[in-house]
C-alpha cells in the first residue's frame, strides 16, 4: 500500500520554553527512554559557548549544535541546512535511520518562525512534517514571566503539550494560579508534569490509519471542554480566547479567504488557532491548526465518529476582541450557509 | 499535474488543501469567486493566469502577478497602502450589506 506524505514524512518536534524553564532537563529525560532511541536532536543555544548539546550528547550521539544565535531570528537557513544534512547522512547510512527529529530552541525563540521553516522550504517540506510543539513552563517563574515577557505567551500559546517543571518547588495555591494562567493562555494544550511517565508519550510518532484517527479525535474532544463564554475576566487583560461553534456547514473557499486575510492583518496577535471545520463536501471534519502567521496543512479525518458534527474553532488572541472575531466569521464565512 | 485539465501544481498554500470539488481548474474557479467577493469591497479584483498564477488588479489599472493567497494579501497591502482588515468596522458593514 502506498503511504501518504503525512505518514511517510519524518516529524520535526519542537521543544521550547522560556530561559531556564528546564528544556534540557526535560529533553534528557525524554531521550533516556528506550522509545526515543531513534531520535535525532538539533539544539539551538543562545550564547557563545554551547553547553546543552554536551549534556544531551551523553545520551543521544546524534546531536547537532546550531551555531550561536537564535533559531527564530537569524538561523532559519541553518535549520534548513541541518535538516537537509541529516537526511543526506541518513541516506548514506552515516547516521542510524532516525524516525523523528527534536529541535530544542533557545529560551527566547518564537516557535511560529521555526514552524514556518519546515512548511515553507520545498525540499524540507517534502521529507519532513511538523510534529508536536512542547513548551516547558517554569512553575516558579511563570507568573512573573507571563507579565513581563511577550515571548513567554507566544511559546505557551503555540504548544500542543505544556510541560510543567519545578512544580515540586511551589505550593498547591501557586500551582492552582499557574493552571488558571494556562487556562487563559492555551486551554487546548495537554498539561503534563515533567516527572510523570506521560512525558514519554511526547513527540509521539505519527500513528497510522484508524489509530491515527482515534488519536486525533481524542485531542479534538478536548475542545468541547472550553467554555464558549468565559466565566471570568482574563488574568491578564490582553489575552483572550474566542471559541466559534457553528452547526451548519461552512464553505471552504470562503473560510480560506477569511482566515488568510485575518492572519495577514492580525497574525502577530493571533497566538494560536485550533479546531475543526464542518465542510459540506467532506465526509469528516477538516482539522485546522496554526500559530500566528503559520497554518499547518489542513488534515482530513475520515468520519465524524465520536465528534459533534459542527465547526468548532478556538482562537487565542492578544489584544483582540473575541466578539469581533466571531462577528467577522459570521459575516465573511457563514454567509454561505443558506 | 492534473490529468484532466492540464494544470501544473500550484504553489502550496494551506488554503488550496481543504476539500476537493473536482478538477484543479474548477477548484480555482470557486477560489477566485470567493476572493473576488471580498476584494470587490475595495474595488479590486483578481483573475486567473494560465491556471498557475493570479493577476491582482487595482481600480486604477495597476496590476500585480501573484502566486498564492498569502502573497496576494501582501501585494494588496502594498498597492492600497494598508491591509484589508476583516475586523475593521467599515469592512464588516460593507460585507454585511451584501448579505442581507
């Protein structure tokens, strides 16, 4: 049976998180697991002397250190070259046939810019696909970082999985405060403690066939837990969540025009968009995922089994009015309902 | 290349990977319709060029060749001097006026 590109391509997972939030410690823990023996690792450090790759290199020999500088601003060409070189070495059997790549970013990187490298380059796109974005959240410093560092929010909002570190250094009330914070910043992401065994499920390889469908459904049902009208005011006023639910089918072309126009005008402040679309011509939902200006290639599920037949989209916004997003969707997209 | 209509693959933009409504040419027709509905709010238009590109036209006759939707919004912003904003009140009202 011929495999699709989605099944064939090597996933590039991104491990990000603010400075000192425990990315390297988390990476070491992940790589120690037997299941991760077939991973290649790219490490990007900000500073003249790389240290992280030495720590990780003890565990995983296939570590490439990207030169000093931040991957999201200056080294995107280098990321492309590193991914391309890994592939060549794999074909020449100079490295074992790795099944996934994990990129550890600097603490100040914007994940959306790294994602765009994988999507935009024709050669890279042909061989690799974007894997999960995992963001480490420092339980001790998260409240202050959320107030002071804009990139903290971008890293948290772009995550598929949030990895809470240093939770043993704070009390129950502080941990509760962090959960409230994360409810606002990224309600769709799974939250894991770095010490839990669930960490070993991070950066999971792409599942195939029915198994993949089931996994996607499990993640998507989490959307229904998000209130359409938040009960309380956001912890920090600039961040808000808009959830759009529509039970009548939408027109794909109108949606594409609207979302691409919206992202062109406001992408910097649309930290995350995630959800599913009910399109008349499609047997199952179309899964939409994006981080700021970058939208992943839409995924098609074979059926609606286990999911409510409706469009259900979540936007995490910075400084934008959720009601305005909903109204704009109504005006530009739902007009074709009739 | 589409075996039915002879169109080479378009440059990949996520919006071209949604649902299939027949041949590439037919799909492009629906896409052009949807884009023109919005562009007409500011008296711009877009037309197909050889099944692979688009020509964006301003009301004063200026033209720009674009490959996909992302580039189109950028060129529109350059030509107009500002982006077309779907959250702008005047734009929303103009669009709403067309959908009673």
